């Protein structure tokens, strides 16, 4: 069964997570530079024999309004849909994912120095986005 790929997009870095083949559990995959995103996704799609879908975190404020990053993510979604039309792209509310990632790191016993690793925070945020998508799907 094809996997789902999650994207936590940032202007500098992109956190990535992926499901297991049964699409039950999300795990961190990688952190890459934002300029490498499309090449990475296309290559991963080819290597894995196809993706079942892409889940991308959509940044919103507490009042459900666009943030400074929202337009960039909308552009990424459009380009993904244009370049990989056979792969569904799902948008997920990403409010609080960075805060949840930091809490997860604290709960996991990671020290303060490890919690400052922004690449790790991005991977964990992508994992949280993907797991929330999996948990919200009807059984």
C-alpha cells in the first residue's frame, strides 16, 4: 500500500514525515532545504512506487486567518497539484504543531540543547501534522 508524505513547510527548512505502508503510524523522515522540496517529493514518489497522498500543514492564526507564511504554502500546494496531478494533496491546520513538537521533545526527555535543533522540531511537527490527519480519517 502506498505511503502518505507530510510536509511542514518553512521558507528555509521543510520537515518531512511519512506513514508506514499500512498508513497507520506517522514517523519523521527528513528535514531538507525548501528549495529542494519539489525534487525530493518527485524522487520519493518515484522510488516508493507512488504516494497515496501528500499532507501539508496550512498555517493559520488563532482567529483562523492567514499568516505571513500562508501564501507561500498555498503556492507550494498549487505547484504540487500541478506537478503531481495523480497524487491527492490534503491541507491540515498546523496551529500549535511547533508548540506540540517542543512539548513532545520535553516529554521524551530531550535536553534543552536538542530542543533548539530546528530541523528536529520541523520533522516532529511534520509527524504531528501527519498523525493528526491519520487520526481524523473515518475508519
